[in-house]
C-alpha cells in the first residue's frame, strides 16, 4: 500500500511539474509576442491563459494532500519552476504596462491630429460653404 502511495505521489508530482512548465512556456510565448508588438491575438491569450491556469489549479489541488520533503530534488525543482513563473508574471505585467503607456500616448497624438484636421475644414468659421470651388477666386 505504501509503495502505491509513493507511485501516486510521484505521478502527481510529474503532472504538476509538467503543468508548471506548460504555464511557464506560455508566459514566455506571450512575452515574446508582446515584445514583437503582435497584439492581434490578445483575446486568444486570455483564453489560453485561463485554460492552462485551470489545468494548473487542478494539478495543484490533486497534489495538495501529498507530503513532500522540502529538501528533495522534486521539491527543489517545483520551487524553482514556481519562482520562474512568478518572475515571468512580474516581467510580463511590466511589459504590458509599458505597452499600454505607449498605446495611450499614440492615441493622444492621434486625437490631437484629428482636432487639428478639423481646423482645416472649409466650413470652419462663418458663412455658408461654397457650392463649387473656383480657381479664379
């Protein structure tokens, strides 16, 4: 019976490790896409993140009752991957905030340009607009 529990524990640990690596790989992929400015697939990112995170939560829930020696190689490996995920998430959050700031700046410039273009309108000011334009006037 004890051997079976050890096997189940090792199997759950492998599944959790695989789920953590999948999440970390997804983070790296999203960071690369963000750095390249490829934001058209952003809604797909949200769906992908939710799917991978749900799988990760399920693995963690199954693994939660398992006793693991803190100094074992498996525990060290899990901790290392989790730290990588946390660091990647912080980095990704900073990249998103930087990109959002860039986009807001560009929007402000576009709005100013739109206002300036309105100033060049022929009907800007008083009087009716001409029915035709003549080069002799």
